[in-house]
C-alpha cells in the first residue's frame, strides 16, 4: 500500500442529522488523517458536474436534487491505502446490504440517502479532490 488521499463527503441527510462528528471519529479512529475540510452547499449544476459519470443512470436527477438539498461536509483523508480503507469504513452503497459497524449500515437511510461518499480509485480521488479544494487548502506538514 502507499500513502494516498481520497475525497469523503458527509451527504445532506447525515449533515442534517448532526452526524459529521460521528463520521469523522470513525475516520480518525481508523488512522486516517483529515488534511482538508469544509462545508459546501452544491448548486444543482455543481451536483450534476460532480456526478457526471452517473448521468445515464435512472436515479441521476433524484441524486443531484438530493445532493444539492442542503450542506455537505467535504474532506480529504490521507493515509496508507486510504481509498480502499474509506470504502470499507463506509460500507456497501445500499445500507441494507452494508456490513455491521459501517457508516452506511449505522446511518444510511436508503440506497440514495446513504450518508457518505468516498472516491472509488486513484484517478477519481484526484479529480474529486480537485473539484472541491485548491492545492493550498490541503494541509502539508511543511506549512
Ligand atoms: P458509491 O457511492 O457506493 O460509490 P455509486 O454506484 O457510485 O455508489 O453511486 C453513487 C451514488 O448514487 C450512491 O452513493 C447513491 O447515493 C446513489 N445511488 C446509487 N445507486 C442507486 C440506486 O439504485 N437508486 C438511487 N440512488 C442510487
Ligand atoms: Mg461511486
């Protein structure tokens, strides 16, 4: 494994229920370091741009409405194998199928409002981090 960065989003349903701290605690307990973070309210256009890869899927319009329905908490997680590690901590896309102890099992409402997003590979991680953060907004030990 190598030192990686990945993008995490606490989605509007979880932010609205006051779960930001609970989610971040799981990342930090797993040894992932939060190296950038902020609250963002996506416009529908920005939500469509973020999820452009899914634009042919039947749930695209609903997903973009949901993701622009309230503030989200975006962060960059750094650590060994952080991309896969974050996906493990999140659990399966559908909370009903997620493993016990995962974020989505504990707090996801349904397959759409599933509490969190995490990048699925190195290329998407780089693209998604750049979607939300300028390089100078990401912590480096030399700062
Ligand atoms: P992921 O978030 O686990 O990577 P993706 O397949 O990339 O899952 O889907 C992106 C997001 O789209 C999901 O997190 C969820 O919010 C939503 N989504 C995925 N599948 C469905 C579905 O079948 N119905 C409604 N929403 C869905
Ligand atoms: Mg995905």
